[in-house]
């Protein structure tokens, strides 16, 4: 059993019953320009990642390097925060996913700017990509800071890309 030292994650783990273990979530890439809608995806192959990478960086003069992922070992998680009207927004994942009852629970952390600061008026749409080791789970549930379900992705069904 993996011992997790983060108090929030321990409290999160106690909310579930049965066998619980943690899987590391490794950040790959984040940015402020992506698709305008809010979405959560799990990619299981390189072709899907190449498609998303092209879409994300279609307007970039010099796109970032294509991430090297061993899809035999890992899945890729994506969170798109949706369009925002100012700078100061970001999205990330907690450093570990909790796996319980064959579901990996991944916490999405949305950063919003303080209300009392001047911000640039610019359209942003933050996103994050991360790797999650393939494990003993059949679904990935994205949850917010209050453990509300944002999306549930069934890994047994055919993926769709809207």
C-alpha cells in the first residue's frame, strides 16, 4: 500500500471504502490556449494524442515538442477549463489518483485569479495533460476540490472526441 503524506489526499481516501491505493499523476504539459469548451478526456493511444496535440497547437508558430508516452504503461489525462475572459486562470491535477472499486479518482485543481487584482483582458482557455499509469481500474472519474464528479470516462467503451 502506498503511503500518501498529503492530508487532503488522506482525507479523500478515507471517504472511500474497500481497497484503496494511489497512482502517481505526472504532469506533461499545460497551457493557456486550447479548445473553448470545458472537457475531460482519457487517451489510450499515440494516434489520439497526436490528434489532440495538433489541435492544441495548430496556431502556434513553434509548437512544443510532442510528449513521449509509453502507452503500454500509461494513459494520458486531459482537462480543458473552457474559455475565460482574463489572464490568471490555470488547471492542474493533484499529484496522485486514488483507485477504489476499479475507478481511478483524479482531482482537478482549477486556479482562479484573485478578485482584487488588475488582469489583462485576454481570451484564455487553460488546459493540462498528464500521464497516469495503467492500473487495476476500468474508469477514470475527474472530481473537483469538493469531490463532486466533473466527468466519468469508461475505459471499456469507445472513445469520442467532440
